[in-house]
C-alpha cells in the first residue's frame, strides 16, 4: 500500500469511468434486444446508487466527528 502513487489513482479512475461507459452501452444494447427482461432495472439501479451515496456520506460524517 505504500507504493501507491497519484498515477495509480488516475489509472484506477480512468479505468472505472471507461468500464462504466462500456457497461452502459452493453446494457442499452441488451435492453433493446429483450426489453421484458429489464423491467424495473432502472429503479433498482437508482436505489443501489442512493444506498451507496448514503453509506459514503455516513462514512465521511463519521470521520469528521
């Protein structure tokens, strides 16, 4: 862990962004091919995102106190 540089974090961030974009394109293509299998998936994605955001905020607030 001591050898992690700023460039490692830049690479990790860029990789995550590219991966999420590719995942979005794959999801969009699959949703067009079989729309009945993806009903309610956007609601699930929003809920998961909100839960992760709440956990991050709680962690930040915990570290500040």
